[in-house]
């Protein structure tokens, strides 16, 4: 007998000690962000003409885009491949991707010296620019994500429109409009789902192209013509671990039991994906003979070893174990390692491996850069918790509702 699953708002207390801590972090980040717009980007960052990109690009954008890959990987698995048993993780993954890409766009805006010119790519096209392709794809994909989230909004308000006071006379008209939009959007949704997957594949790989064109400024351990492919493979590989990590954290936060049956199946896919990525990564350094730089045993080679060992080899071995996939604790640890590995990879590619020839100093992020990044992460978590509190995002099994702290009326 198939167990009925239904998405409902998580009617739980919003403010907790952790939430308050995140609010404080977000407020500190907001202060530094205000200083950035009042006194300029140089006032709060350690960026210069030799190091124009810092952690706002390496972490907030490059890593942020990769870690938001759960949106298109879950869409491909659940909708395009028609694996309906993964439906329980699709909505949270969609929301995570939506918030992730929203903050990616904000990060690009604050990193631009002339942020008020961010609209220029929409008008002044340059088809030969990898950065133009990334910008257009990300902007389009953000729009697609918001469209994909609309059915959840319709589900919340259709039949429940209740405007206050004199506006109540519009309840019926608005409800009819929402029903019409819901009906027509459901017929066209497959177009947006396919577009989302295609757009994601395009800009995930193009982020790697941005560093290919850096040429000799990038260390040979990472400078490779197949960097776009490696970026795409790593994004696909981290998509499911992000879903697993988010699902377990959400379950613990709202007093639910993790959907281990679904998460274990996702974990079974991760091992082979990491194996494919590792094969291309090792094969690349062997074919290009750049492995000779590993004998230097400096900070660069050590970061390369950490990236592969912590982010690929160890979690791959864990995900290949049936016992690990059945354990919420161990599959959570394995997922975190993959996430950390992709984060280290993007930091390595955009910061550690980048060595401009005329730099008079090395780059290390300022306190302002770090706190803005932490503030964005905190605000993203706070918004996720707020949205799932009022919208039907997280699904629970109806037949087992007595095992959960959430009561369904």
C-alpha cells in the first residue's frame, strides 16, 4: 500500500536561540553592506586591481550556484525522469535553489563597483563573453525558479482568499483569477522545468569557462580546458547531498523524522556521480602531467589534496556503503563532506589557484567581506524557515502523522 504524502505549512515556533543568533549575524552583515554602499566597495573589502574577485564571487556566487544545484537535479529526477517517489524532496530543493539564486544575484550586485549598471547585459549583448552567458542564464533561471514556485503559492491561497475590510468584496474575483492561472500554468509547467535544467547546465559549466580564460594566472593544477565540464559534474554531484543535508536539518528543526527511504535512494546515486567526477579530475592532471606540482608540498598542493580527499574520496566511499546510506547521522556527514568539497573547489579555483603576475600582495578577505557572506547565508536560512512556516513546502506522511509533532487538522 502506497503511503500518502502531503505538503503542509510547518506550524512551529519561529524564534529559537539559533534563529536569534542567525538574526544577529544577518544584522552585522547588513551593517557592513550599508557601509559598502555608502563609502564604496574598497571601504569594506581587500579587493584591488590585481585581485578584483574575492569571496563574494568565489563563495557567494560560484559556490552558491553549485550548492543550489539541488533545484535542477531534483527537477530532472522527479519530473523529467518521472520518479514520483522523490516528490517529497522536490519542493524543499526548489525553495533552496530559489533562495540560493536570489542571493547569488544580490552577491553579484554588491560585488560590482558600479552596481547601478547591473542592467547593462540585458541591453548591451556580447555573445563572445562567457560572463555574459552566465549573467543571462542566471537571470533567466531565477525567473524560471519563481515561476516553478507559483504552484505552491496557488495551493496556499486558492480557496483561501480572505482580504480584510472593504477589500473582502474582491475575494471571489481574486480566487477565480488564481484558479485560472493555476490551471494554465500547470499545462505549461513542463516547459519551465526543462528550461530550468538546460539553463542550469549552461551556466554551471560557463562558470568554469570564466577561469579557463584566465590562462597562466591560474595554477596548472586547476587550469584545464575541461574545467567547464568539471564544474558541471561537481554541481550535479553536490545537488543530491545538498538535498539530503537540507532534508535532515529541516526534519530535526521541525521535529519530524527524516524520509530515510527517499534519502537513501538519493545517496545511492551520489557515489557513482562522485566516481565519475574523480575519474575526470585524476585523468585530467595525469594527461596534462600537472601532477608534478603535487611534489612541491606547498599551500596550493595541500589545498588540492584536501579538496579531493575530504570532498570526493571519503564521501564517495561512504555513499557506496549501504550501512552509511541507512544511517541519518552518517549520510548527513557524507553529504556535508561533499558540500565542503565543492566549496573548497570553488575557493581553490577562484582564489587559491589565482595568481596574477604583477600582484604586490596576496588576497585575504576582510572582516566586512566575511560578515556579509555569513549574513547572506543566515538570511537565506531565516527566509527558508519563514516560508516553510506559511507555505506547503515540506511533506509528511499522512498515515503516520501520530509520529510527528505537527498536528494536521
